[in-house]
């Protein structure tokens, strides 16, 4: 079978790598791909991003399965385009992807279906927003509505910070966020204390199969300081998700979401990612939904997945997920992201990458912002590489990843040496 992966980041490199390992797969196309997928002989990059052109390609080349990685093509309706042409594709429709593409949609949905999340209110008038934070006090969370790649969120520990964030998002609108309803809007949320985890399931619209748990590290700096990023590293499994927490997440969050989306006429098919905050008593609440695999969570999850990904996704697109049981490597997988100089504010492009180790069964370098130009591997985006390794403990997986990373060089590279620290202290 030929398969097509849409996207060009680290998550898509990991998806393509895993799909290529399936005995059922003859060829994997990645559109547009990156420098890592270009270097891999099992994969072939395609310079196509337009949904209709991708569907033309899939039809012409008799692609048996298409998998969508990032949120942008989902929000643009690529799944709807493929389905209208009877082409098999794994991902949510445009309507279902609103769980991620609009924070206001997701919040209203959760409230309507009794899914635990932070209290919130939406504002477009700066004066009303300022008055609201004065009333609720700090800490409080200010979010720009619309896709902002995780960067449109300020967790304000003081009222001064909260007022500044409102001005920044509503008055200056420096983020250039795509606002869904014309003007700039902010969501002001109750601060939720606790520890975060990523809980991702595969859904066929009715039934789900949970993937292993994982934890991301969103801040740029060691010790979780500095600005939010798309994610500086991840590991799996996440011990904060105990069997008891797992059961609560399935019962109180995942199943009500799947049942609710279906009842609302937009059944959710695809990877459903619940970003959770788990409080000291083990009660999970939703921080956000994503309509896709996480990045860098995908890299660590796919490294641990022993089952055939093609089988899983064929069952998901056939509506037969009840026939699936997944096998996981019992070891820990841990990925360390190497980011470009200047990331996240202003990533620098063009630095040349050298010293990549050969991939092994236990350590793989997944590429994100790279391209192969004139035979040289160059930096083209904020998150450049995710060096992912297995180990018998979080500490050993961390050491293994850092060791695999130690020979890699590009000017200004930024990475964290403390990925997994919450599980190491435990
Ligand atoms: P989001 O883009 O909504 O995932 O938010 C980015 C990050 O901000 C999350 O990963 C959390 O670390 C933090 N955050 C968002 N909302 C809240 C909240 N209500 N309470 C505490 N932390 C939050
Ligand atoms: N790593 C967080 C995300 O993919 O949204």
C-alpha cells in the first residue's frame, strides 16, 4: 500500500518513519516533508500543500491511506476534501477540528457537555477585560482566541501581568493571531494548579483506543522558565497519569467528548489530544484540546508503539477500533528538542547542521525545521530536531538522548538538559 503523510514537522517525520516500518507499506510520501524525510530512502517528499492538489495526487497514485499531521490543513478542511472524493484519510473534519481551531468553540462545547475545564469568559472590549481581571484577581490566564501555536497564552501570576497581557493581545494585537470573528478576542480563564499531561486517543467517531500517556515541556528554559514554545521535549509514559487518573480521564473527558461531538453532528475521527491539568487529588481537567497528535509527544509515543500503525489507522477509518489492542515498549521514550537561535520569538534560519548520529533501534533523530539544500542540511524553522531515545528509566532515557545529541552541531542551538525532570524527582 502507498501512504501519504501531510505535514513537514517532527511529528510528521515520526509518523512517516513508523508507517514505513509496516510490512503492509510499499511507499510513504510526505507532503511537504523536511530535510530528515528527504534523507530517508524509504520516504519521498512531495512539494504539495494545497488540499485539492493532494487529493489529485492520492487519486492518481492510488494512495491507500492519508494521515494528516498538523492543525492547519485540518482547519482548512483537507479531510472533507478527501472524503468527498472517496479517498481514505485519517483525521477530523473541519467541523470537528474546531475543538482545536477555536478556543471559544471548545470552551462552549465543554460547558455544554459537562466536561471539566477552567471557568472562563470571552472579551473583545479591553475595558471589560481589565475590569474582569480586577474582579477575579491573580493568578489568572489570558489567551488570544485563534490558532497561535501555543504562544498566545499568558499565565499571569500578578494583576500587573494580567493587565499587560490584555493590552498586548487586545490593544496592540502584536501576536498577529488569526481571529475567528473579525476583531481580536481574549479568553480569560481561571488558573488551574497541578501537573500537566498529554492524553491522546485514536477515535473512529464512536469508539476510542487510548495511546500511551506522555508529558511535554512547553517553556524554553530549564526548570520550566521563560516563554512558552510549541514544546521543547517530551517523554512517555507520564507517571502523573496513574491508573485511577486514567480511568477518570476516559470516563469524564474522553468519552463525553466523543459522544458529545457525535450528538452535535460533528463526529470526531482522528487523534484527539486532551491537554490535561491534574490536581493534587488526581482530578483531571482539560487545558485545551488538539485535533492531532502532539509534537514532540508523537516522537516519543511512536518510538514506544510496537503495534502496526497502518493496522490501527485502517481500523480507525473503517470504524472497527473495537478490534484493536495496542502493544507498547515497556521502556521510557524521551525526546529532546534542539531549537534554532532566537526561538521562539525570532528563529534564525540558514545555520548548517552537522554531526548527526546514525539512527538505531534505540535512538532516532526526528527532523522538524530542516531542509536539504545543495547537499547541506540547514535550519529552516524554530524547532529543528527532536533527538529521541529509549531507556529503562526516565533518567536513563534522558542520558541516552543527550548522548545521541552530543555530536550534533548548529550555531545557536538551544535545548534543555532537564526533559523528564518531574518524573525523575518523583
Ligand atoms: P494552551 O495553549 O491553552 O495549551 O496553554 C499553554 C500553556 O499555558 C498550557 O500548557 C499550560 O501550561 C498553561 N495554561 C493554559 N491554561 C491554563 C490554566 N487555565 N491554568 C493553568 N495553566 C494554564
Ligand atoms: N506539544 C504540544 C502540542 O503539540 O500542541
